[in-house]
C-alpha cells in the first residue's frame, strides 16, 4: 500500500498542491499522519468501488444467467437495490479498513520487502488463503446465530436469487477486517497480489 500511496502522491497530490502553493501546510507535508490518512481514504474508496463494479459488472454481463431474473423470487428492481446497498456498505467498509492500511504504511505490520524463497512464498500464499477462508467461514456461521442474524446478517439474505451485484450487499459491520499482515509474515508483493485476487473473486 505504501507504493500505491507514493505513486498517488507523485502523480496527483504533488502537482495539485504545487499549482496552489510552493510550500504546503506542515500538517499536509509528505509522510504526515493527516496526509497519509486522506490519501489512503481516497485510494481505498476508489479501489473498492472500482473492483466491485468491474468484477460484478463483468460477471453480470458475461457469466450470470439472465433467465434467473424471471424467477418468482427475483425482487422488483433487485439489481439497483443490490447496487445501492453495496455502495453504502463499501463506503463504510472503506473507512473501517483504512486505519489498517495506515498502520501498514507506517511500519506496524509484518510485511517485508525481502525477496522470498519459493518455499516461503508458497507458505505465505497458503496461510493467506487458509486464514481468510477459515475466518470467513466461522464468522458466517456466527452471523447465523439469532441475534447477529437479526441485526447484522438479515440484509444479506434479502436476495433469494442474488446477482453478482449482491456480493457486497450486506451490513458493513458483519464482515470485519481480516488483515493478515498483522498476524503472519509475508512479502509485500505477494500480499498485495493475494489481497487483490481475493477481493476480485469475492466481488463476483
């Protein structure tokens, strides 16, 4: 995430600021907490919406069987309703996720930049998949308990015949951040690749 933030700083922020002033306010200088927070908030929101609309849109257009829309359980205006719920959820989830990326950028995670051996690379990918998949499974099981289901998970089951746009149409607090970078050592590049791929497939 630090490389993405740095690229955005060079391509967008620095030219924008220099067009208004030769010296930004001390709180908005490069690598300050406020500037990193603002930059990461923008990146996480834009990336979240892009991945959602790209993955769900491609899946809806090219893969999803449109005959399901004629099913009697398919709701009126369901696609637009799924997009509406997902859009609100992504916005809040982005704000809940941003602090973890901020901690990563400021060096508090277990990510490293050393070139991994083949064995450690495979191990890090396997632990990422196992940890994320197992955590989501047990969280989902818990969400079907009476109280969590009523207050957090019921929205997700509104869609009896879900389209790909329902991938994020749930209560944003029902899916906590599963940031593996604070639990296991992993190379920065493999971690970013795993996270992007996982997010892409979960958006379909």
